[in-house]
C-alpha cells in the first residue's frame, strides 16, 4: 500500500476548515488525522499521531493560543521525525514571519495573496509530497530507534481509542475493548484467530466476542451522527449490509495505522 501523506490541520476559520477538509477527503493519497483551533490540542495531536505535515494558522483568534505556541511546543517535543510545517496566515508582519521560521516553520503561505485558496495549500503539499516523505524515510533510516516499544504501543492504543470515539462507539460497550484489541493484534501482525485470542484474554467464548464486536459496530451505525461516520470512517461499505463487517472494520483501521506508523 502506498504511503499516504498524513496531515493535522490547525485553523480557526470554519469556512477555511470546511474547504480544506472537503478537498482533502476527496483525495486518495492524503490522510487528515485531526482538525483543531487550539494550540494545546494541536500539540496533543502531534504527540499522539506524529503527522507528516502540519497546516498551521498563526492567529487562532476564534480558538485558543496561536501558531507560535504550536511551534514552540513542537520544538519541546524533540521528535526525531519532525513534521513539515506549512504556515497559512493573514498576518503580514515580517518580524512575526521571521520568528515563525526561527521556531521551525518550513514554508509560509499568506492568505492575502491573489492566488491563495485552501485548494492551493493542498496542491502545494502534493508537489512537496515526495520530498517530505523522502526526508522522513531518510531520518528513519539514519536515526537509531529512540522511542521505547512500550511508549509506541501506548501511542497507538490512544490513536485507536480516538478513532473509535470519533465514530460513536461507546467505551461502555462490551465490544469496544474487543475491537480495540483486535485492531492492535492485526497491527502487530497477529496471524491467530482474533476471536479466540481475545476470548482467552477475557474468559469469553469466541461466539460472544464476535457478537459483542458486531453489536458495537451496528449500534454506532444506528445511533451516531451520519456526518461523523462519513467523515471518520472512509472505507467502502457494502450498500446491501449498510454497516462494516468486523473483518472490514478491524483491517481498515489496522492497515491505516500500519501505513502511518
């Protein structure tokens, strides 16, 4: 599977967000991991997801913090594989632009230039895609692994939980933890019977594990906001069934995570 360019969007203008999200979601080679108008939440997203790119607005007047806070927080994370930072801004201050560059911004696009549009932001990143991914791979090839395996595992578990929460699968549902465990097992290349493996962990039969997992999926598709489902679950669903099977669901998320991590 070809590597997707993964992005976190930090933007406080709702119209700008919608245009960017709608355009990105129509592309097969770009994955939008998160959208926020908060500098604090942006740092959390970056720490949890380690994206390839951050599209970062400098002035988050309708949110909290600002883009310089994000750049400072990113520097403090001291990541081996630093994301490419594309600044988008209405701010025309050269001093501010210079400060952003000193803090690690890779490129600045001003929103007041005549040819600016959300589409132009994404098209610029598509031009840069091979260089961004190539730089990341070169760092991976030449940097000793410094993140302990248990830390990486915790980060992936947090990501799985975030994905399940986004589509409305309740943590109170019995099948929630079974689904999370199944996704992690597949990410870790487990070749054994998933229902049997999970059943042994919790003292349950394979049939009860399978039933709980499918019930959790069915309930989400019945009760969750349809816009959230369309936004956050991007795999194709058989229209005759109307909901994903367990295998489709688990492997969709496992393949996405393996592709990103």
